[in-house]
């Protein structure tokens, strides 16, 4: 206990005594967002605001205090419905400037946006770090990965358009087939990748010609403020409209209107269900969802232990385990579990913990204010049901810091067996037969990914065949992860609906439409005339180089 207390103090002491101790390039001033974007206008906001506090604390006479970062509007139903009206008007039943614009002109707008986004890099990276406690290095990575995603999306759309710039002739019918937009999209991203994951739906939704209601995540809202002007200046009015306020207050009216055509949501399956249920015409609603996950890792007796330890650290503890793709439960064969835990504990003890701007830091304060108490509750529940914290200082909490806990042996009576902890706790279940982890996955409500650690090809094959039908990605001797972003990212059961990747997302936010005609001289002449005169953006053989 004495040790634990002194380690709590060590963690508490990580927080700086005064802001001047923070290297100047990482300091941040208060940001007060007093405007919001609707119908191409930055409208002034004089109503209630949400105060934003960082998970990063500063010492004070009363103990460490969350740094105050600024404020943003608490919108109401009124502004949400105004945003909806603007998006509907800009779409204009598919007749608006944006949905009828040529693909090359839409790409030009997106290129303008990505250029303007680049100008805001330093501000956005700092906001990611301060708002959600992500390390500076990972915040930079999040920004760069997003820019790359946008550029890859532009390239993928060029390819798609090139394939569509020709006529198809079948059974005496001539046709041109293209992908066209779906309508108004409500887009909501998560706090853990507030920029990147939000943009993996928002960007393809826009570029395919839809119009948008964009509600930034609860933590990571200010991150988007520097981009509102870029949206305003890059796209026609009404294409991107912002929605602020508590989700429970402002989203039901949007869904109940029946005028949302696509719900793009990354968050919990419960919230996704509630949102969908509010829509009066479910058949008209397309949902692109990335939801709960409890990815398991299966470490067999044939695993390369040191590799399994390294990947388990990355899989469970990158960004403190606050990733939907994180490994959230480990099944380790009984014959190697003691060695595995010993090596894992040593590796954890060597990890760098500290404030997000420190070089090489892996463990940083967790983003959600209630998370340390929740993780402690999970650990205590496991202890009450027969588990132990296996590593030194495991589970020690100091304000927003939670030191990783290795919890063993975990069984089905414990919260950690089923709940998605979304934090730095590593539950380990010993197993004898490979049927045990497979049965776990069969019973699990989740089906995103799994990791398998083995050096035995026969064993790998024996696991791969059933596992690919239980989850959507089987990682061999590698942690679970979303990237590379050109690979399909999805999940089974309650983990996802629809597939995202650079290419899949373009399909998810569009539908195939075609212009077709019986092939006779009159129709051939008519098609040729339209194409020759460049009168239509759809019926066109223009080729994007
Ligand atoms: O939170 C879920 C993210 O999509 C995970 O992405 O695997 O690249 O960290 P990542």
C-alpha cells in the first residue's frame, strides 16, 4: 500500500506546477468558439456554451486541476433544424449545385479544402493533444493520416469516374452507369480519433455529392473549429452544416424528420440503435456504423512469446487502449501463461508514461473524466471474483492517469470478460483448448477483429477458417488495427454496419444510377449530341486525367 501511494504521488507529480514549465511550442491559449457554420454563413452564437477541460492537469494550491481550454456553443433543436433545412436546400432533391456538379469540379473543391486544412495543421494537432490527451507524436500522425486519406479518396474517385466514363452495351441496350449521391447525411465521429475517424465518413460523403450535417464529437469539438472556414470557403453553401449541443437533445428531431438519408456514426451500438429507431422511414435510411468492439487475442502454446508480448502492448495500450480496434481481452494457453505475464509485466514497467508532449511517451492521461473510476470498478469487480492485478503499480490512478493493469485469471463472472473497457486494463483468460476462445467469440455480441499468435502453420490454418466467419479481420502474429486505410474496415454483429476503406466508403455514400436506352439510330444520335455538347455531367465521356 505504501508503494502504491508513493506511485500515485509519482504519477501526480507528472503534472506541471505552472504552464511556463510546458515547452512553449506545446502551450495553448483559450479557444472560444462563438460561431457555427450553417448554409455557408458563420453565424454568431450568443447562447449557452460548453466549457472544455483537458485531461491534462496543472497543479494548483487545491491539487491538480484540468486545464481550461475554452468553450463552444450548446446548440438547440432550433439550430439543428436550421442546419437540416440548409442541407436539404443545398441538395434540392438532387438538383442542387453540389449533387449535379461534375466529379472533376467536386474534386477541385476538395483539393482546395485539403490545402486550407494544411494551413491549420499546427493548431489542430495541438487541439487534439490538449482535448483528448493523445501524445503529440500520435496527434501529428492523426493529422497526416487524415490528409493522406483525403488525397487517396480523391485518387480513388478519379479511378471510379474513369471506369464510368464509357457506355455499356448489353442486349441491345446502351447505358452509362455512375455512382450518384444519396441525399442528406448526418455525420458523427468518436472522441478517440476526433479528426481522422470523423473524416473517414465526412470526406467520402461530401465528395460523392451529398450534403451534410456534421456534429463533432463530445471531446474533440474544438479540434474542428479551425476547419469551419475552410469548409465555408471550399464548398457551395449548405454542403457542410454544423450541429452542436447534447446528442440526446439535438439528434432525435433530425432523425424524426425522416429527412436524413444516411446516418454515418462511430460510437456505441446503443446510441446507433436509438438514432435509427427515431427515423420514421427506415427503408430510406442507409446506416454506416462503426460500433462497439471487444477484440480478443489468442496466444497459443506455439506462439513466439516476445513477439506476442510486443504486439499485445501495442494492441492493448496504444493511446491507453482507447481505440475501437484495441485488443481488449487476451486468451493465453495455460502452458505459457506464467511466462507470458512475466514478460508482459517487464515490458509494461519499461513503458514511458508522462505528458503528451514528452518524446517517446506511450501512456498519457485518459480522455474521459469518468474513465479512471470505471476502470477501478472493473478491476475491483475482477478481484472480488478471484483475479489479481499481476503487475507492479497496475491500476494505480492519479487524477486522469491510469497505470496499465494486467488482470489475471479473468472469467465469465467479471465485467472485464464482456465489457469494452476502452482503457489501459489487460484482462487475461487462461485456456486449455482452442475451442474456449472460439466459444467466447461465438457468444460475443461483437465481431470486429481478432489476433492469433502462433508459429505453427497448421494451427494458424485451423484457426483462420472459423475465425474469418466470426469477425471481419484475423490478424496473424500482429495486433488488431484499422489500417492500412485502403483495406476494408468493418465488423460483424453489433460491431459495424457497412464497410469503410478509401474505396468502400465512396460506395457506401452513393448509389449506382444509370441512363439507359434501346439502341436505335434516334437514341444513338441523341446520346452523341448530349456528349458532344457537354450538356450533362452524368451522361458524359469526359475523362479525368
Ligand atoms: O478507434 C478505432 C480506430 O479506427 C482505430 O484505428 O487501428 O488505426 O488505431 P487504428
